[in-house]
C-alpha cells in the first residue's frame, strides 16, 4: 500500500488507491461512476466499514457475519478491500481503495509504508497510536478475567523516528531485475521490500539502505548473502553480513572499505552465532550507558538488547520506581538477559539474583557486573519454561520480583513463584495477552492485586505493545 504524501487527508479524499498498478488499472477501467464498480468487481472488491483496530494495528470489519482484518484501515473509515487470506475463523484483506477517511488519518512519512511490513501505524499520529495500544492492554486485562489496574500509568514514549538500534534486513538478489533488494519483509512476507531508506532505523544505517543494496550487488557472493543484522551501541553501529559461501578477498575488501567509509563496524557470519567474525575493525566494542544508574552494559552484535535506547532508559527508571527498592531488599530478576534491569537494581538493593535461559547472555551479564564493579549481583543460567523450584535460587527469600519474559509469558514460573515474603512484583511485557493471563494467575492464585499498569512505546509506528504492570500483596 502506498498512500499520498501530500499531507493529512480530508474526509472527502475518496480515491486514494492502495493497489498494485495492474489491479489499479483494472479497477479504474471498471468504474461506472464515482466510487462505483460493476457488480462483478463489487463482489471481488467489497466495500465495508471499519469499526475497530485489531491488536496488530489492522482495521476490523464484519462482512456477512465474518470478521475481516484489513491492513491499512482505521476505525470510522469506509474502504474497498482486496482479500489476501481467507480461513474458517478470520479473513484478512488490504485496502484497495479508501472511500471515506478517518479524521485521525495522517500522511505516512515513509514512502515504503504499506508495502514494507516494518510499520503498520504510520497513518496514525503518535498520540493516537499510544491510545490504541493502551486500549489493547485494557481489553486484554478485561478478557483474561475482568481485571483492571487500580490506576493507569502515563504512557512512556521517546523518539518516534530514528530509534531502532537493532534490526534484521533481508537481502535478495533478483535475477530478473539484475539487482539486489535490501529491506524488511513486505506485507506479503514472500517478498523483500525494495527500500531506499528506513526512517525508523538509526540514521547512520537507515539512510544507507540503498548504498547497502549497491554494495551487495557489487560482490561476487551477491546471491549468497541472505541477511544483514544491525546492532548499535552508544558509540558504534555494527553490520553483520550472513554469507552462505566463503567470501573472496575482493568481497572482504569491499565490505571493509564500506565500513571504513561510513564509520560502521563490519562483521561476518558464515554459520551459527559462534562463527561471528569481525572484519573491520579488529575489535567491535558495542555498549550502552545507563547514566542514571552509573552502569555501562557491553554486548555483542547478535545479543538481545532493547531496540529503543531512549525508551529503555525510561522503562528501567519506571520499573525501579514501581518496585520501590530499599537498601535492605533482596530482588529476583527473571529473564534477565545481559543484566538490563539487574545491574541498575543492584545499585539500590542489598542483593539481586538474575536468571536467564541463554548461557552466553548469563556469561555476558557476569562480565558486565565485573566491569561495573558490582559485587552484590549473581547470575544463573536456567530454562525458565521448565520447573526450577528445586534450585537454590528459586528456594531463596526475595522481597521483590521483576519479570521480563518473552511473548509466551511467565506462566511456568508462576507455578512455584512468588514465594511467601515477596510482596511486590513488576512485570514487563512484550505481549498483552500473556501479561493479562499471568495477571489473572497472580491475582486469583497468589493473592496479589493489580495496582498499576501502562503501555510503553518501544516500537513506534508498529502494532507491537510493550507494557508494564505493578502487583502488590
């Protein structure tokens, strides 16, 4: 879908087509009058009203009693749609023609919006995006057990553009076009979006997507490079080139030269994560600072770090304030990763225990504790999807608990934690439905109340909903 970039759309803007050129010509030729199609095409491209916004940012319509999720549509709009997928429970479609626009609709900033799957909400202003995300969270709580927080936290927001410090770009040599495409997947995920730039990525990378495509096209191995991974610290950004065949000396020289010219570290990955090799410079010192806590966290290009650096700092501060950590507290941080929360917590608490399923991240967390002179934090590697109740760390006493699980949530952990004595829990979530399910477990089985909750815009312009909740005995 490509929408006009001429500014906000008036409600009468009824002919903004969002279709492929061949289909556009077909529809235009079939028109009988303004916004009118022949009967056959009216069935092929039905008109419908959008009544709500789905959790992933698509519009919701009902046609012949069946729910349809419509990519690119907003509540209050009337659209003509094209079906893209049909199933027994739910149909999916995209906007073929916008017949009546929502007053909230704005022109998307990115020329690739609607084709690239990286963003789905650029046609909504940031304040409306965050309202929609808060509604998703509220609806999730209500659906899970008629829950609602005693108070809603003010939404956390930071930069809306140029914020992504982590990402994975797909790369595809297209023989018929005789060139390389570099970008995120299209809405139709079979294809790679042909990007020239990406305004959500850090500018030093986002403004060079076209340059990257030209670079890969110049390589002998252009057919054998499927992806480029982006990772940026505060002082340096690194590009990791996945390659399926050994690179020639000429290719290695071209990649290193690109890095030198643009101030980007270049890494090579011929196999799994353990095959990562720095090409230029010899050392790639990635790290980010949390100055409010006198902490600096080092990481490697393939490690998980929060995508949005500014929002991450705000999130950590809010989590610590909600936990109300006191100097004598013992705190348990589950799904701790590199120590993103653990190390700031250790600056306030008597002792912090971090537990993470990935052993390499645990090793890095220990290294980060040492480099920051933190001696009151310990780390354990443990699969938190498996019952760990018999481990020494699970049997210890904790005053406070912080949870930051993956999309699947923390239901397995809540079978044996929290123990008696833990009176305060902060839950950081990347999936509202799993948070709501786990909130119901904490309230109904563990005797907690949902004191506060709110959303955090970790991924502006996407339907991704990051949230935080406080539970107290």
